[in-house]
C-alpha cells in the first residue's frame, strides 16, 4: 500500500497528515498532538504502568512494558508514548514500542524540520524517529522503539504469543482499510495480548466493537472524539474498562444496520449475548 501524503489544517487549526489516495486525514478533529494524548497515552495509563515495580517471580530486573503501535502513520502516538517513558527517570520499567505500518512516507514527511513540532517529533522523539527511519530501531536507557513494515495481518502473526501489554490500534478507517477491522485481525491481536493488556482505538463503530468482543476482549466506550462520537477500549479484564458496553448497547446491536464484521460467524449475536460482560 503506497501513500501520497501532504500536510493540511484541521478545523481546530492543527496540522495533520492527509493521504491523497484514500482521502483520509490522520488525527482529523483536534490534530495529532491532542489526539495522541487524549485517545491513547492518557487512557492507557502509560506513566502509571511504567512506574509499576512488580517483576516476574524469577526475574532479577523489572519486566518491560510492551506497546504495539499499529498504524505508525506520522509517528505521533508512538512519539507521545516515548516522551512519557523518557520523562520518568526513576521508572523501574522500560518501554518497548513496536510500530507497524505498510508505508513510511507519512513519518518521513512529519520529521522534516518544518513539520516536526506539529507532530510531536522534536527533541528526543525526533531523534528517535530519525533513527527508526535510518536503522529500523532506536534504543535508550528508558525506551526501545522497533519498526516492522508490511501487512499487519502477516507481521502480527510472527510476534510471540502473550507478549503485549498495551495496543494503540490506529490504522486507516474500516471504510479505507476494512481488512484490519475484522474478527480475523482482532483474533490475531488477542493472541499476542497477555494478562492485563488493554487496546485503544479511535473507532466507535458497532461492527468494530462486535469484532473485538468476538475475538475475546471485554469492550467499553472510550474517550470522546467529537460530539456524539467516542473511541473504544478493549481489555482482557473487564475491571480495566471505565465504561463497559452494557445491555443498552446490546439492544442497539440488535437494531443496527451494520452490526458485525464481514467475517463474523452466523450466530454472532447469540455468542455476544452469552458473554459474561452482558450477564
């Protein structure tokens, strides 16, 4: 998948990245800096989780926090996470970021001096992003950042099972990139998530939430994006959700004109109704 990117202004006046092939703007409402904090870094409680001093029973050092950044784009979400990690000098945990994308054109444009500040790519984050582009990885005492290019449906299957703590799921929308919003895609994601993992995405589509549920996640309403529009949280434990989907959502599901992903089983609604979350 090739991109043809240019910088545009959102309605709020923030700069954002437009892909002219798909017509989609990355972080279209409030811009990349605000959205990265509001939808991803804040809700995932990165600072708190990096400060968690628990270790593996047999480990002599603290286990890193592993973040999968699916849909690297212009790098703003990963850069925001990196800045949190680098700002915690006493943190007992390192942050391991793994970014997935099929194209690096948006990041290559965003790190240019004229645009770097708008995308959070100045200073240490900018140095890390340039290293990522040059070598495919960046390492510091607090953070490692690794790049994986290619179709996520394939590259995700090569990652170890039960190895991920936090997921930023931020590819193009189901309209432009439907294959990354299916039951198959979220089942592959569920395989790599370990106990305590959380998933954060901007999409609040009914079919996306159904796909996450069918893949084995507990699912809740995420942060407000615009009037009447909210993101989505997924988690392996329902207690990690601030606002789990409830019986009211289940009733709306039954009335929805697009309730399920294209690869949902025929008995999808029965399976969802039987889930512990809706008991």
